[in-house]
């Protein structure tokens, strides 16, 4: 399964110190992305057209990296997919 690694602070509505905690986190991509414009949740509109990951998997990845403050912040939003701007990610096959 393909994965992404967040390599730069993603844009979005969360406070910067929360968004900074995504850097270095690896997250599996969703197998069947939701069509553009129908996402359950985006990490801000600035991430439109980006890589989609499952919200629960994203939070699990934060926990695995010991980034508990960010995991707690994102947990209420983890019911759908998250999107990350392609420019802040590295695609890992």
C-alpha cells in the first residue's frame, strides 16, 4: 500500500504548533479516494487536490510517532478522510 510522509508543515485551520507535528509522520493512502469536492474533511481548503488518507489512520500514525497533542486535536475530525497538499508530502511506494 502506498504511503505519504509529511515533509513540510501542511496548511490548514489548526494552530501552527499542531500542524507542525505532522512533519515526519508516514500515513497510508486510502485505496479508493473520495471524489474531489465530496471529501468528509480536509485539513483546510488549501489542501484541495492533495493526497487522501483515512482520518483514523492519520491519528494512529500521530500516536505511533508520539505526537499525542496533535492526535488529541485531530481525533474529533477522524471520521472521514483527511487531505494533505501534495507539495508538503513525499510519496512512498
